[in-house]
C-alpha cells in the first residue's frame, strides 16, 4: 500500500490547528476547536508522559489532553516526578513533591473531566473517545522513601505505574547514567532487597513495573526476578553493547521482551538521534522489530519532559508523520496498530486489575 493511500485509510485530515501561547497562559482551559483525527480507529496509548503540569513549574505541553483529544488518543500516562526533592532548592521531600503533582492533576485536569482516571484495565477508553484516559504514574521510586506503606499510599492515590529509578540511585536500584553536574548517589550494584519487596508488592497490587532508566545490572536482576511483563516506557536503540547512555542495548531489549513486555521508543534527540528525521526513527523501529518482534515494541513519548526532540516532532499531533515513515520502511497497518498502543494494551491487561 502506498503511503498516500495508507494515510487516507487511517483518516488523516489537515491538522492546521495552532493553540499558540494560550496553551501556557491557560493550561487547563477548554478545547474549543475540534480537528478530525489523523489516527482514526487506532488504539493509541502512551505509557510515559508528563502532560498538563502546573504551568509555573512546567512549560512543555507536547502531550496535553488537548492534543490527545485531537488525535483520538485512548490514554496517556500522567507521571509525577519522584526524585525532585534531592535536587530542588526547597526542603520538601521527594514524597511531598510527587504528591503535589498528583494533587494538582486531580484538582484541575481530572476535576474538570478533561481526562478520565484509569484505575483498572476496564477503565481504559476505546479509540477516539471524547474523554481520554489518564494513567497516574510515578517516575522515580525515591518518593517511596524506603517504605512499603508509601507504595500503598501512592496506589490509594491512583498511581498504577512506577518507574523504579529516574536520575538518582535510590533504595530500589541503580540508574543507567547520571546527568551532567548531578550527583547520582551511591550505587547499590543492582536490584536491592527493598527493590525486590517493592516489585512483590506492586505485583500483588496489580501495578505496572517500568524499568526505564535502570542500569544494566539492575535490569538484569529485575527481569530475572519479576513474574509480570515489564515495560521500558521511553528509550531508544543502542547499536553497541556498552556506552549506551540512556539507550537500550539489544541484549537488554531481549531481556524485557522475554518477560512478555514492551520496549517503548521516544522522539527524544539523544544518543545519536540529534538531527534525525521521522524516516530515521522508523528505520530504528524496523531494527527493533527485527530484533525482538513487533509484539514487543511501542511508543512512549516522554511528552512534558522538556527534552530536545527529533526534527519535525513538536507534540503528539505529529505521530501521523511517524506513521507515514513507518509505511515507507515496510510496516503494515496491523503492525503500526500494535506499536501505537496494542502492545501496551496487552501488558496493561495482564498487570492491571480487571
């Protein structure tokens, strides 16, 4: 199928809508203009993003509920940062800051019914829903403060996905790499005993375990220990087996796939992706598919993360450009549907309660 025919069949229409600076001036205002969905019929689920953060603290709205509605996205992760305390200029704890993110969303975005909270698998909306789903998450187990009761408290607040580590080695395990100028903390040499307890409790509670940012040794320990399918919610492919930075080696991707999990690729312009195009991204996805199978790859934008992005990508409304590039390199519609959300949907069906 030619690219033009494919995009017509998936319902692509002119996007042409620019919200401009009003997005930041009124971060929770109503969506007043409707656009035809360019991805009509596809189940789109983003397992890692930071949409609609409190404007004084966050200025990246590339995964806003507005854009989710425009493209008919079924659900997106709303991930609170769990390790802000150790690098902030305040005396607030990691726990308190993470809770403040969650409370902001609940008191604004959720309260105004711009999104629908997803607490169980049955809460996930269908493609093209008028109210997208929001899966609360925590990026960085630092906010657990070494306490299982904190995990239970986050669960009771609606959190269903936890990225075990972020930019700081914590009580659970180690990170892949330290950011320049940031203290990574003390390395633990892999998954800790407390990390094992957290995984056990998360599986009991029917939560999703996200291994993004975990070091090679920590990931190896987790994939050997965990009984549930895992996700790496936002990464990219490393062409070597070492010096991968934030990217995943082929071996690491194979470990995640063997759990029945999904490795999610993001549009961040790091680890050799600076200046790369949608065509380059699609070729990388083809290589990932060839390595671990189409059933184990997905999209994870990290929208709202304030990261540099590949050429041409500004927000989730640009996903049709990726679809077009995927068609060009040989992906079928069924494969693209699996990548855009079908595979993550399968993991959620196994991890979340009914």
